[in-house]
């Protein structure tokens, strides 16, 4: 691909090479590659025509913005992104900031704020979200025009009424630095921030498709509106199929793997644990699986050992952030080494471990902030230069993650900067205690967090999930941590749960757990 070639063209070429193959599968509906291609070209032609005829002179040099409010894991979400990007627009996902649950809903106030900040000229919707979209438009002084992939009413532009044969493929060049997609993420602050990804990043992701020896059948349970949506592009560009699920349920995932001969899937560590523990895993035909990528939070070494026994050499851990994308990878063969399972792999880009007090580089073995310099870095937070400058300094992204490098260059994570506890005269990293708990044979999930009492003393608390029928109690687990680490690392309190509460990013919701106890440790 040339430096200015639009990544969507590469996907369309793959779709055109075998138009009768099934490209998308969702809710029992099969959509062929030819149908996807025609829908993309039809919508892109109509959007481009509108952009040309209604160009705003005051917005010269800026790409038009198309916001999308559709059922997240649906063919419409994928087709609309391709159409908007092919027409040279920046696409903004409006449904949710949730990186794990496609069914989650963003509050109307947040959606209004996003529409106002981005200046969207179109709001593309589906039938399920039409009423909500109309309500949003009614509350805006300059509302975007509604559009959909079909006839939904006189106030909605029918994007299926364009002329796919009239679209000029050379009409729109893709500036590598132009914003392609804005992904709103709640992060750790809770306030949505618009991570702006350039066209060059979307194009670079497609190199994976060129390396695939066979068409990929990708099962999508994470929201395609988030960073994991790039896996959709890779699968389609490889000549493969995308199976869309509206969320993760272990039994349904296993059935889909067998039914569709799924070759790749992307999940979170808690979801990987659910697959390991599911009773149907042992009897499911998993021979088609070539790669299980897990991301979102570090995985427990003890549970990874189980995963290797169950799935074999198909596991790949990806450590990254929405702001930087990929930072390091633990490759499939690395999972067979017990020491490497304690890491998140080798960096795939340039990183530094920086002292959080004096900003100096730290040697191997010492813990500091993970800072990254990568071509996959976001352009910035949309419309928030001060927030962007706070995280990107001198070209380095400050992740807020604590990590250390070993002598062989493997990266180990030690939690977030704000999570380190000072108790019993030492600094305690929650991940160390979590990993110790997870070496107990009855513990399947663990979250360790800080609780501050009325005297402002910090205490270690742990929330755990044990296997059905497990008999481990607080005393047993406290003794286990003391033996694995030291008596100074033991939790003051251990609580037992059927399931851990999760954040929008699919990580254990430690603030919610701590809020139940703070002030009364």
C-alpha cells in the first residue's frame, strides 16, 4: 500500500476478490463480501457527494466528521466506518466508551458533549437507536443530519440510495496524519476522552492480513467500535469472515468456535479464565483456533499455565493502551516458560522505565513508570491539547503503568502508579499479591486494593473468586500469601465473591470494591 492509500481500499480489494464468500455473520444473518462492498461504496458515494456540495469554507483543511450511533457489534457499525473513511471523513463512535461490553450505553449528556466537541455533520444511526438520535438532535442548536443504511424516515438520509458505480476511487487520498477514528474512552478518570487515531495506524494494522497464510475467521465479542475493531479489518483483508457476537458468554463462544471454525479471537484475561473453567471446553472441537489474543490487563501466571494446558501454543498477550495501541507482546512459545508468564512479553516499540520522582531512566530490575515512543501513538485527545500535553511529553507517552525490565528485555507490570500501597513499612504492589493469591489452586480471580482507615493508615484488602466447591477461607489465603511473599504482604481483609465487579475496560473495579470499606478498614 502506498503511503497515502486509504486502508479501506485494501479491504474492498479483498472483498471483491471473492464476492460470494460470507464476510459478516451476525444474529444468524449472513452477508456476502459483495454485499458489504456494495453497501460501503453506495454510502461513501452519497457522503462524498454531500461533503462536496455542502463544503464549509470555514472548515477548510479539516475533514468532515461522521458520528455513529448503532448497535455496536453489528454489520452497520463496520460498513459505516468504512464508508465514512473512504469518503475522507473522521468517524466518531457514540454508543459507548466500554471496551468490553458492546451492549453498554453512554449517557445522553456525554453523547451531546461529544457531538458538540467534534462538530459532527452527520449522525449515522440504525432503527434501534433512531429515537435516541432524534432526541439528541432536538437538544443541539446546530444538529447533525441523520443518516442510515436504509429508509428510516423523511428526516433521515438513506445512505443505500447512492450510486456505488459512481464512486471515484482516486477521489479521496488519505493523509496519513488525518484523523480516521475517534474512540472515546473513560480511562481512569471516568470522563470520556476522545483518542484520535490517524489513517496511518489503520493502514499499518492491515500488514497482519498480508502475513496471514490463510483467510482468518475472527470471532468478535469485544466492541468493534474500540481498538479491537482493527481485527475486523485484518480478517476481511485476509479474505476471511467476521462472526459478530453482542458480548461474551463462554458457552456461546465455544459453540461459535465449533460452528464457524473460528481461527482467531480477542478477549480479556477474565474471559480467558471463563473459557478455561467452562465445562464444555473439554468437549468442544477447538482444532480451528490458531490465535487467542488476550489484552486489557495483565494475566495471572498461574491461570496462564492452565490456559497453556487447555489451548496449547495459540495464546498471545498484547499489552497496550488506546493511546498507544501495542506496546509489548508475549508470544505463543513464551507461554511455556513459567518465568516469562510473569511478564507481558518483549516491547514491540521503544520504551523507557522512568523514575517517578526524578524522571531518570532506571536499570533492569527497578520499578518505574512505563513510557513509550511509538509510531502507533494517537494524534492526541480530540479538542483537549492540555490533556494531550500532560500524557505526551517530548514525544514520549507516559502510560501511568508501573513496570520493570528484566535482563533479557521482558517487561513486567506492577500495577498503576496510584495503586501502590505503603503498609507495614514497605511498598506493596497489588499485582504481586494478586499473583500470589492466584497460585492457590482454589482461587480463580483476585483483586487487591488499598483501603484507608479513619487514621489515614493504608491496609491491603483482597477480593477473590474461588472454584465451585472450594473450601479456602480467609485464614488459608492469608497464610498462603505469607508463604509466597512475606507476612508484610498479607491482606488485612479477604472477601469472597461469585464474580468480581468490572470496569468498562474489563478490569476488576477496585475503586468500587474499596469504596465499600474506606473509612472502616
